[in-house]
């Protein structure tokens, strides 16, 4: 059984069919790309996977459990985390506290503990600091732990957003254009980091990306959307040499 099983997933906005009967499966530990031209429906798929949009039709199962109709916070607790095409950090919080925000779905306090710092509050905070620093070290951000997130260079802000998503201990990590705005050197570092994260944490990854060098470098399998429909699927070599895919990206 696939970890993520998407069956005939569809959504309409008014009379527009934004995603039309998308079916895809991702095995545990896989690293899969969802690609296609701008406006193909890729981010809309992510919004359905995370409960932001309710599909018009179709099914989504994670380890056999239905995600349709669940709230985004509940889907996160079930093991799905994401990043965004436009970075959504807490700019006035420290790098460390941004990652700790991701850890809070796993740690709970009573009202008295949180207000008066009673009971196990201090130990829980210390444990979260340690866990957050461990994650930041994977991304080379531990030395910037006390810096404001807004003061990080753009490429490091991208990495911080992935760090925060990883802090929720996801089974499935959805990366929405993680290399957007990065220079070639930063993209190369990001490729190495994503591969390391997958190996170290055993997380399954589905990513949207326009940088074909990154896609070819790390993805094992690709799904291609065009006008909301599945245009092609297969290995990167198969898909990126498909005439229909080339036409969709480049036109006639």
C-alpha cells in the first residue's frame, strides 16, 4: 500500500476545473516531483492534500487514513507538513523560535504551566531547544539560532522554512518550489540538504519545482500536470524527454 494514495482528485472553482481526476501514489521514503507549467494546478493539489481546499471529487489517503474533510491542523498532526512558494516565516521571531513553533504540535502545557512556568515547563522548553538546534544543524543554521528570521539571507530563509516544517515530524513533506529565488550555488546546497533530510529522517517528499536541474538531480519519479490534468508520469529521463511534456513547457 502506498503511503500517499490520491485517487481521481478533482476540484472546481465556479465553472473552472482546476484539477481534473488526478491519480498518483507515493511509496514510503520516496522523493517525487509534481511539475508542470505555471497555472497547471500544482499548488492547488498541495492545498487539497493539506486541507486548505476541499476537493469536489476524489480521495486522499495517508497510510490508509482518509484526509478528505480534515482540518489543516489535524492533517499536520496526522503527518503532513508543507512549505510555501512565498516564504511564510515569523519574521520577528528568532530562527530558533521559528523551528520551535513547528515543535509545539507535539508538546502540550497546561494553562498554569504555560503562564507560571510550573511543572515540566522548563524541561519541555529545554528539550524543544535541543531538538530545534539538532534540526537547524542539518541545514547549517544552528549558528544563526538567535538571529531574527527576517535578517537571514533569502536562501537561508528557504532552508528555515523547511526546518520548521520538518520540526512537526512529518511522514510526508510537501515542498512548494523550495529553490525559487535561489542562485545556482544555493540550489546545489539545497539538493544536498533535501537528500540528507530524506536519509536522516526517513521522510517521504513530494515537491513542486521549476528548476529542472534540481528535479533531475534528486527526484526518482515525476508527475506532470497541464491545465489540471495528468499529462505524463515516469522517471525524470522518461518524462523530460516526452514530446507532450516538452510542448507543454515550450509551446509549439
